[in-house]
């Protein structure tokens, strides 16, 4: 059975007009596949009435006494509403829809409410629905615990739901519909010369998402890579081909990605850099930070000196921990991490030198660097973000 999974995000479902565009995509897919499974997010974004954050505001999530179990019941409502609204529209087109929660679609999780881990996917219900000629409309972002309670699987969960179902069903591919044309070489709000990427590898898009690009949740990319299943990012509102995410060795040799050393420039804002000097127990110090949910980003450790970056909102936590140590420290606020990404750079000499030369020529101070096989990240001040991204975009011929 030739199956396609389509996922529609909140902006694709926010208005009646937008939902009509989504319906057209579903009907087109129905004509080309034996079975189509649709996964949906909640409609719109806060303050629109059925967005997840809007629903949470009904109870004041920061000071509520509601249990995590009841929070999950509330948070799951937006996606369920989307399934019924879309089903109603498909019925008007003479199509047989079948609304399903994540649990009835077979997504089984542990019982950790608010951020449940998926432990199994049972597609028996879905396959029955497909074989009977229905189009299943599945609520993303949620599952069913082993105790049969509703659970949610964390932010970006609808992407993950779609890809997990695609893997379990042996789908030809998964299409992720949003309000942009696909994955860009840089954030177009920062870099005016950003271009659409036609094809990109799983590894590169995973690095993009991990480096701050809001393209698709990293968990979804990892599952697609595990399954060897193509992911396609498309715009609900036009007929462009979008961006195809696949294995690097399966990229078209003529694609723009295959030809270039660097695929994209990503960035992450809201960073703070700490310099801590003194003879302290690093294992104990960083262990304490971990216990307080402080995630370390870039880090360099020397015998009596350590330099690391964190989310800026965690600065007060770090300062509090430092009170327990005899150490001198300083920090720089309002930093951004700019990351150059390209699977083809592995083993190629001179990439770092090119980055340093590029940023030096425009007067940007590099505060810290980190690298992997396919990424080089530079920490810069917030006021240097835009010109850094634009300059690197140009020097690596992504314009």
C-alpha cells in the first residue's frame, strides 16, 4: 500500500482560508496515493482561541495547582479540535475522514505527563481505517500512556508524531506543511539574500535545528534518518517543491547543496558567556549546574580557567551556584551563536581561517568558537549578529 503522511502546522490551519488550502493538498495527495494519513497541530498561535498556549492561559500555567495529568488533558484539546474541523471540511468535499487522537492512532508512551517518551507505535487501527477507504486525521503532539491516560510529547511533538507514524506505516515520505517555502540558507529575517534549499541531508538539517534554525524538530529528523524516509518541507499556500531532506549520498549531484562546501548559516540568540577562574572542582561545579537544569552550550576548559555559554535566562542560576566557590568570574550578556553548517566541509582545511578572516574584515569580535565534523560555531555580540550572518552567507557563496 503506497502511503503518504502529511502534517499541517498551526499557521496552516489558523483561518478558514488557510484550512481550505490544506484541504486542497490533502485531496491532491488522495489522487496519487493508496492511503493518506494527515497529522495536525492546534489551530493558529497564541492569542488565537484554540492554540495550545491560549488554552494554557485559561488556567494560568505558572501558578496553577492542576496536576500534570490534567494539564495534558487540556493541552491535547487544540489538536483534537483541529481533527474534527478538518474532517468536517473533507466531508463537504465528498471524502471519508476519520478523526483520531494520538492514542487511538497507536502512539503509545510512558506515563511521564507533559513530556512523555514514545515507547511503541501500533498502527493496527490506522491500517484498518486506511483499508476501509478513510483518510485518518490524527491529533499530533499526543499519545496514550501505558495506563491509557492522555499524554503529550513535548514541543515540536506534531512533527515527531507525523514522522513516527510514517516510519511505522512504511510511508513513501512525510510532507511537513508550514507557511514558508522550505528550508532557507539562512533566516530571511536576518539575511535578505537567503535562498531556498532544494535538497539537504538529515545530518545538516539536524545541525540547523540544533543550532537555532526553526525548521523542524530535531527528534523528527532523527527518526526520519533512522527510517531512511524522505522528509519534505512545503508551503501550504503555493505549489513549490519545497525542501527534500534525505541521506547525503542520495542527494541529486546537480543540487545546490551537493555543489557547495557550506549548506547554511544558522543562529541562536539569548546567549551569555561566563569566564570562571580559580582552582575549583569542575566535576562538582558543572554537576550542580546540570542539577539545576542549566544546559552548557559552547565550552572550553583549561587547568584553572573555564569559558562556557548558557541560555541568558539561566544567568541568575549560575551566579547563585558560583557563590559556593572561591573563584573569580565575569560574564558577557546579549550574545548570539552563529553556526556555519556543511557536511562537505569535513576534512577540508581552511574553513575556520576563512570564517575568522571574514568576520575580522567587518570588525566582528569572535568571543568563542566550537566545531564538529560538519559545523563551526562562533559566539558574537548581539549587535554583530546580522552583519555576521550576511557576511558569512556571502563569503561561502550562498547568496
